[in-house]
């Protein structure tokens, strides 16, 4: 009995220590898809980023549909106000395959007879298909999604890293927000643009960012991530502005000191 009286409290104490230690070293596993992805990707750095460097890091390849052909058969100017996110739901085609298909008019549909969108993103590359100053055919026929938004397709082919694709898409969207002054509330899922005449007007697209076919927590996380990338670009401009202001103040101070010296020299000279 004497032994037990000693062993039981000691064992309880050891268990309590173990629980405490595990609490300290292993944070709770994320319970949601967004939480898991955020952990896998790591936090977006809270530091200014030169927009030119951000643009370079996208690995953007411009491979436009021939002017006046297929998706660009009609010249339709656009001043982009929104960014629309899609996913290809194509398990075999990478970004290059989609560029090829668009460039030979293989994807029929839309108002002009051919589908087209602005960018396709895969894990390591972005390919541009039409200028951001021209409208695409990717969302809602003659609706605002097509008339005013830049369309981005995320690849889903086998072997493509989904998280790397998501992150590259977030950075591309951030860069487009910055260059076209598009506010974060104008980042839209294809879902947000109803297709007139369809029994299911709001498409389940991009499906892996939606919950039960609707934008929810995962979509909000993704938009938040885009916004954090965008903030870095704006922070850079602010840092440059502050530096210029400091340089200007230093220049004025120097001028003032020089002026005082000259005046004093004049006075002494006069005396
Ligand atoms: Zn779509």
C-alpha cells in the first residue's frame, strides 16, 4: 500500500507533465482545409515587396491568341474592374495545353463563339492568352463577369501541385489588383457570376475553393491571402514615399544651414 501511495501520484504527475509538454511543442492540428493550407504554405511575409520583383517571380509567359482570331475574333476593349477565379476541372491539360487549345480555337462557346480567358496558372508558370485590356469569354456570356473581369484559370492536371498553383494564383491576383487598382471586394469566384438560362446559374467553380458549391470559409481564406500579398506591394510604395520625403527634408535642412553660413559670412565681412 505504501508503494502504491507513492506510485499513483507520481504517475499522475508524469502524465500531467507529458500533456503540458505536448501542448507546448505541438500546436493543435488545423481542423479546416483553409487552416491546413495556411499551415502548409506558411504565413505571407509582413514586409514590403517591390511590385516589379513580384511580377518577375510569377514566371509569366505571354502567348496571346492571334489578334482577330478565335477568342479575339472581335476586338472588345475592356477596363478591368474585377478579377474572376476559375479552375479548369481538366485532369489532363496543363497551362501549355490550354494555351495551345485557345490559340487554335479548339474551345467553342460564349458570345463570340470561342471561349477565352486572360491567364492560366499551374504550379510553376503563368501563361497569358489575351491582353487585360480586352474582354474574355469565361464567366457569364454577356454579363459583367465577362465584360469587366480578368479571368484566371487554375490548372488541375495530374501531378500539378495544387498548393503551389493556389499561391501563384494569389500572387498573380495581387499583382493585377495593384496594377489595375482593383479593390479586394472585387475578387470574385466564377460562382458569383450567374449564367442566364441555366438550371444551375451559379457554377461550382473554382470547386476546390467552395463548400457545397458555395463560397465559404475556404474562399474567404483565399481572398484574404490575395489581400496579404497585395498589402506587401502597397507597403513598398509607402516605404519609397517615406524615403523620398526624408531625403527631401534632409536636402532642405542642408540648404538652410548653407544659407545661414553664407549670411553669417556676409555679416562678418561687412563688420
Ligand atoms: Zn469557371
